[in-house]
C-alpha cells in the first residue's frame, strides 16, 4: 500500500514537472535556453563556495562548467522576489533579443525546483571594480589606451540601450562592479536587475528610487523621475573613477574629505584637473585625458537637460566634437549628512531658476529603498 502510494505521488510529481517544463518552454520563446536545476548544480559542483565569483543584493554568482565544456556564470536569484514565473520568463525572452558586443550575453535560465537562476557568459577578468579599485595585489595594470577604450566601449553599449534597442532600456545601475571584462580586457555592461524598459514615445517615468549611492543622478534620487540622463550621470561618475583610479563611494579627497565629483569640481576651479589622474598612469596624452575629464563633467551636470546624450558623448570621445568647457556648471551629487540619517544634494546657483528641481542650497532627504521591478538577468 505504501509503495503504491509512493509510486502514484512520484508519477504525479513527474507529470507536474513535465507540465511546468513545457509551460516554461512555451513562455520563454526560442531565444532562451532552459536549464534544469540538476544541470546547474552539477556545473557548479553543487554550488561549491570555491566557485563563488560574486555576491550582490539579489543573489550569489557561481562559476560553472557545462557538460560541453562551456564556462558560464550562474546567478542564483533571491527567493524573495514576488514576480511570477510567466513574467520572469517573458522578460528574459525580451531582453535576450537585445544583443550587442558591449553587453554581457544571457545564455539561459532555470525555473525548476523552486529556484530561479540565470546563466550568462563567463568573463575571465571579472569586474572593472576588481581590476581598478580593489587592493593593489588584486588590481590589473590598465594603461591609458586601455582605460580610454573601456570608457568608449561602455559608452557604445549605453548608446545602444538608449537609442537603438527596442524597447529602449535605462540601466539604472551603471557602476564599476557592473562593467565586466573579458580576457582581452574589453568591457561589457552587466546586471540589468534594476533596468527599466521604455515604451516608444515615453520621455520619462516616475519610479521608486533604486541604484547605488555615489552614482545616482540627483533628480532621480530626489524625485524618482527617471530618464536616460540618469544613466549618463552614472557614466560620468564611472569615467572619473577610471581616470583617477579612485572610488566614488568614498569621501576621502582633500582636507574636507570631498566625494569624487565634488573633488573634481574643486580641481577645475583651481585649474588643476590633471591632478586627479591616477598616479599609476606614468605616461598619458594630457590633451586627450583633459578631454575625457571634461566629457565626464558634462555628464554629471546638476540638471539632466544640460547633460549630453550618449551619442554626443561618443562624438566627443572620438574627437568629432570638442567638449564645451564654457557649458560646465557645478555638478549635482549626494553626500551623507553629518547626522548620518540622510543625504545632501549639492547643486549650482548657476542653474537657471526656471529649470531648478529644488532650491540650490544643501538639502537633506532620505533615499528610499526599492524592490526591483524587472528581472535581474545579469550579475551584480
């Protein structure tokens, strides 16, 4: 009797599993490869700690090797997500259609066994954050041509997302740890976990704030008003990190412990912008580096409409157009308040009042946390 009951239960489980697998295949479409839980368990050696290559707010990333020898990165997503399986697979199918040499390629996913995992191409040199901003023993030597190429390629990827992808995509979390490097140190934008899809003819959306402090555009952090210019701001901060070899998340510059954006503006006022260049860059073309710094500063203008588009950024980086130094105004940025319970937005009194989002004085505010609204298809 017990054996019979067990057999029936096992049969029902198998049928339900087949049903779920078939349903997943119908939803996912032809672009997404579906992996079984056991296949990914085997590829990562039972998700062994030695195979961990990253960890973020949405789960752990493991290095894996598939049966055919292909190296992959497997992200085990947090089980706290309330998104349904159908929505999860539909979004993955949509994003899998968007491919570009400067974006990390999604290979497939797993929705079996109560788990949700994402499988994407493995990039040997991990993140730009690890290569550039980690301890000296872990850093990779990046000369100026390589740093310039990383800036330009990342700009190409963002321009594609903003202007060519259908639907358009705003990443919302451009930062050094989300720029991954292949064996030749070519960059690819990863982690679309906070991304927003923009339907045609939509100029902006209002959303709860999510992202990384130090990279968030002030108007987005304050009001939740999101446009592609929020990514442009983050890209500008990223460029400053690449040029200086310093992290935007640390307030450690000068006697007053300025944040990176604030310090850069002070150097501009002192006519000493090249003082921000990474000391490890022994040789570099001063004119080109100065141009890159000015482009970065245009990207972090306090008000979004004053920032260039990513196509305009590319034109300036390729020297098709010269950056307009006269257009530079004091950048906007968040900074922890002295009380430790809020953040301050610094902006410029030079911004026309009719365009100001708030009074251009220091203002304290709380930045709310946010649950993601789109499938996280790439690693944090």
